[in-house]
């Protein structure tokens, strides 16, 4: 995994701060490959409650985490009971690492 322990903790804390203590966050994509270079940070945030404004929440998380990770681009995928489940959600859940 190409995130430091400090970055992992900062991302987890940011998700909990914004989404609540029951939220789960998984890192997936190129950042899991220790041999790759560069790349953005792809995270899946799983929330047990419906989300009223998913685009706003996703943007808020992305900006907050981007600031914590020295401007590195962050892609946030949300999974909640009221949102459609897409193939990317299954990929992230299967291949992702819980932070």
C-alpha cells in the first residue's frame, strides 16, 4: 500500500469526522500496488444510513482528504442504502483494503 500510516489514519479520521463513527473506508486502485508510481487516491466510503446529498458529501470528503495528502487527487465513491450499487462498488469491496 502506497500510503503512510499517518496518511491512512488521517483519511480514516476525515471520513469518521464527516460521515460518522459507523462509516467504513476502503482504499482501492493503484495505491494498493507497491510497485506502481504516482496515481490518485481511490476510496470507497460505506455508510449505513441514506445520504441526502451524495455529490456534496463526496466533494467535501475529496477536498478534505486532498488537503491532508498534500494536494494528491482523491476519488471518493459512496455506498449507502439509497444509492445504486454499481460494479465499481463490488470491485472496491473485493479488492480494497480497510483503513
